[in-house]
C-alpha cells in the first residue's frame, strides 16, 4: 500500500510533466474561488461598516418621519406620499407628553451649492437642526460651537460645516467667523464638525448645518420634519418611548384604531435589516456565479484526469503488476485531482484577498479579510477535487492489469 507522501510525489511529478495543461486545468477553479473570496470579503466588510456608520443613530435613538426610511417596495413610498406632514407642533407634543423621551429634536435637509469668494462646492447638503440635535447627533464639533436656542428662536444666519467643506472652501484660513453662501443665502460659520469619511463611496462631510427656524425662514414652512428622539437610559425605556411617541402622534393625526400609522419609526435595526436583505441578495447572486465557474473548473479537471488515465494506462498496468492494489491506484489519482484543486483554490484565495485589499486601499469601499473565508475557499477546493476526481480515479483503479500492459 502506497502512503500519502508517495501519492503526493506522484501527483507533483505528473503536474510537472504537463505544466501548461495543469495551469489551464486549474484556471477555471482559480477564478471561481477568487470571485467567491472577493465577494465574501467585501460583503463582510460592508456589513460591519453599515453597523458602525450607517446605522449609528446614537444611543437609544429612533427617528420619526412621514415617509419610510428604508424600503424595497416603491408602492409603499407612493402610498406614504399622502401622509400628513410632521411639524414643530408634533415635536412639541412629544417633548411634553412622552415621559420616556429624554431628548427630542428635529431636522430637515435639501441639496445646495456652496460658495466662498471664488471657491465653489456643488451637491452639498443643507441641514436644518434644532439645538437639541447637538445631544442626539453622533457627530462631534471639532472647532467652534453649536448654535444656541436663542439663535434658533431668532432664525440667526449662523452655521456649522462639515470637514470637506472646511478643507475645500477654507484650505488656508480659519473658517470660524467667515461668511459662506448657500445658494442665495449667507451664513456665518460658528463651528466645524469632525471628519466622518465616506460611507460606501458616498462622502459624508459635504454639508452645512443651520438652526431649524433659519432653514424654515429661507426654505419655506411647507416642509415635513424628521423627528429624532433619544430615549431615557432606564431598562425598557427605548421600547416604551417608541410606544408613547406612536400613541401621541396617532392621537394628534386622528388615526383610527385598527388603521396603520401614517408615519414611520426607524431604529438602527431598520437600516441594518434593509442592508442585510440587499447584501444577502447580491451575495447569493455572486455565489451562484462563482459556483458555476468553480463547477466548470471541476468538470475540466475531471475531463483532464480522464485523458490522463487513458494516456497512462500502461503505467497503471505496470504498477498493478508489481503489487499496487485498486485502492492504491484510486488514491493516486484522487490525490492528483485534489492537489490540482488545492493549487487552484490557494491561488484563488490569494487573488481574492488581493482584489479585496486593493479595493479597500484604492477606494472607499470596505473589505474585511477573515481567516475563516480563506479556510472556506480551501475546503471548497478540496471538496471539488474529491467530487470530480472520483470517477476518473475509479476508472483507473478498475482497469484490467493484463489489458493495461498490452496497451501501446
């Protein structure tokens, strides 16, 4: 009986004797495993990134809006367009009546172009915030200060700017105290936010924040607020605050018992659930594509192994004549098939990780390189080698040694 070392030696010798054929054989499997590894590292990284940034609404924070925050059915959005707007009176009702709501704020947003002297920035975001958003918002003020209640009540023309706005419009001067134009309106910069970075390729620092009443003064009162609520720290207060907010708003908006809410409440889980449903769909598609490539690679390996069995019929007969059993021949050809798949899988794992790391370094798209993903790639390669190598190995082991020796 031949050992694993001898079988490995025979497999390596066979691959060395047919280098080009071996390289072309493992190519399909390599591409399949590389695609799978790349997709898995990107999906894992994106999931972690979403949990840390997109869904980071703050501690015990939920949001209320007339339109859904995250959806996959656009008929729901069309129906929601008929919902009544949320106004400052609704926010005031929550402040007064929600016992488990510790802090209540509101925000509005729209697109705007920014300008400072001869410098321009297009496609920036203009936010209108209540002063209470300083407590609710997870973004920190780096320079200067947040605007005050007095400035909000008097609709003062003051603002805070994101890091990219500060870098692009005020690269060589202190932005505090400077006047910046947002569309046709002018604001005095009183603070700057810390850098957030990009989220899935979308820059999060190109914005300007003004007091909510200032926003309404310049943009009009006919805007529906997004209300943000930070619940108290007590156990169970987060769910109780949502229930109280829902009850207060349903009462104010005269929603009858048994009817659906005409507003939407979102927590961090809302965004995570939507992202996971989207990412799992993409992941399934890419896994199917990479699996097809891997299966094609396995079929190629099986065909090449069948050709190899035909070419080496006399070698098999000689080995049987000198004492090799059917099991020895079976193991020899199975080992050769698995070695080819492991080589292809190993190269595929390396290429997959290299592509993921390159995307992470050269772009803002995240990638999470994990050891278990590499082990999965190697395991799948071994499994493909065993599955598609069984038939050629069985065929080789069942050859009649007398007939094999007569083969020219």
